[in-house]
C-alpha cells in the first residue's frame, strides 16, 4: 500500500515540448477525424475487408498473398472482421495509428518545434495516411517509433538493449506493410547485424531472436511476391506495364507538389508549361538538397535511403507502373527517419546540421510544398465524393427491384468491387460469371463467359455497372442509359448504369 500511495502522490510535470506536442496532437486528431468521417473509401481500401469477410482459411491466405499488399493489416483487422465489426474499424485503426505517430513525432523527435508542425500538417500526414485507410497508414507510426528506439541508451539491468529489440520488431512490421519497403528493411537489418553482431561483438539472445523475426518477415515477402507474380495477370505480363524512365520520374516527383499527377486522381491542373515545370524543377532541387545534407551527415544512411527510393522506382519501371501519392510519400517518411537517427548521435556534424539555417530552410520547404495540394484534396473530399460507389449502389437499391428478373454485371472487377461492397448481399458478377467478392486480377477475370456460366439464363434485364469513360462505348452498343453518378475525385469510380436490352 505504501508504494501505491507513493506512486499516486508523485507530481506529474510535463516539459514545454510535451505540452506543445499534446496540443498539436489534439488539434491534428480533431481535424483528421472530421476528414475521416466524411471520406468515402474506394476499392483498394474496401478490398481488405471484403477478403476478410468473404474468405477463410487457405482461401483467405491465398487472396491476401496474391494481392501483393500488406500482410500486417490483415493480421490486425482479422479479429475485428471475424467478430462481426463494421468496416469503420479499419478507418479508426489507420487514423489512430497516424495520431500516435504525430504524438511520437512532436514529443520525442530531435527536430525543432516548427519542423515537427510542418511535417504534421504536410499532405501525407494531414490527408493521405490518416484518411485513406490502407496499409501505408501504419508506416508513420512504425518509422517514427523505429527511429526513437534505434539508440544505444536503452540498456536494461542485464545489459540488453530493449530499444534495439523493439527497433528490429518494428522493421519486421514495416516490411509487411508493402513490398516497396523491402529494400529499406533489408538494408537496415544488414547494417544492424554487421555493426552490432560483427563489429561490436554484442549478440544478446533477444536481439538475435528479433533479427531472426525480421529476416523471416522478409522471406515471407519474397514468397508473397513470387505468388503474386504468378497469380496476377498484370504482374506477369511485363510488356503491358513497362514504362519509360521519363514516364515514371515526372509523375513521381510531380506528386510532391500536386498529388493528382499520379494514377489515382483526376487532374485539373496543367501537365505542361511554366506552372507545371517550375514547381517540378523546384521539388527536384529540394530533393537533391535533402540528399546533399544526408550525405554530409551520414554517408551510410545516404546510400540506404537512395537504394530504398530506387527500389520502388524499379518496380514502377519494370513490373507495376501505377504511381499513387501514398507510395510516393514514403520518401518523406524515410527522410524523417534517417535525419532523426542521425541527429540522435549528437556528434559534432549532426549538431551543426540541426542548427544549419540552410538545412532547416530546405527541409521546411520540402514538406511545405506538399501542403497546398493536401489541403485542396482534403477540402474536396470533405465537400464532395472521393468515390461514387455508394451513390450508384444506393440508386440500384432504390430503383432496381431484387426480384430475380435482372442481374448486375461489372465488366471490370476492380471497378465493381466497391459497388459490390455497398450492395451486399445482392450479388454483382464479372463477365466470366463469378461473383465479385474482392478485387480479382487473376487471368481470365475479363473473359466473357456469361452465357456458359448460366447467370443470365431466365433474366429479363442485364444491368451494366461501368466507369464513366466507358459511356460512349456502351451507348454505341445500343444499351439503355439508366443513371450517372455525380463526379468523383478518383479515376474509374464515378459510374454509369446501362441496361440490356
């Protein structure tokens, strides 16, 4: 009882940095939860929940592996899905992860307060990671926490570095968010093992076990990639996705200042001219400036960063050319990570760099230049529609009776996935006759086998759910126009509904 009384008698005092960090986190949490509550998820966000709810056992594992995306988010959300919770669990987990990341950044990072604030309200942290509920939403918390625990100061009474164990486990978690983090995790693991186990000759059992877990996670990712390359048609046919270097680098760097320049959003800004190339040139200069300062402070981290960025670019060039902002902004997260662990060294070079006005200016501008685009998208999302899948699903529920006289078809399964989510349990079918239960990129998904499948037999009407860009083709076939959704922010998820005959 004495010790309990002594604990509660202690006065809790917060530093000015902790108080400001709590205030910034509270403001951030309020703004982002409002944005999250107004956001309509699109197919990639809903796909995870559909797989968890529509499959189990081996089929669930197979679908998760074939997608080539996050395994850790499947593991986190599996209990909620099987317990009967709604999709909002995914949104809350992703949002909460970003709120905790902002808390860690503002209370524990070595950066000045104004740098922390700029990072907090930059486009990736204000909008893309907390609002768009995908595995990338976990990266800020994992990377910021990994940077905090990567320290020689976390020694317990037995001489073990608990921080290093947690750092390695976080590396394992990072590797399982997405394959684009593979090079970063592999190189950081190699560096740790070389420095800690070989040069310093410190090999505690807990650190060896944690390093083994990280290595095992990387092995799982390799297996997942091999499975996805065999199962998914767009990965296997390289001739259809190989892209010229210019076609990758321009939208990649353009996303730094205008996030509609990738393959996700409709873009209403110029793709050429002074208003495009001037900011593009500016972000490339700022990026080179960040490379210069990282090279000056720690060369080994410079090379790991460069290789970590080149790895996803190589994927864009050779295997999967879809460039989306939340993948591009991993560049910004990695820079925060590397400068964080560099400044924690407190050596002469890092101390000078942390007070270097030129460095502070460059890193500020590097994140500031993302903010206008982030605010614009956040406002558009709040006032409009990210996806119009719910709109067309609601129209179908109100106007097309589920009396067995009609059948719903989506020629492109990735376009119909979100609609199928909202229409459940009313089925939506692919052209091959299979019901859409998740995004289906397998070979044969686009084959027209409606007649032999038998799903149209005895039906009076066939309803076609398609993206607006297919409107002219459907009209030219003589199909009857039924409905068109309001505009959406992202491509292929504003819809038209046609009927045959």
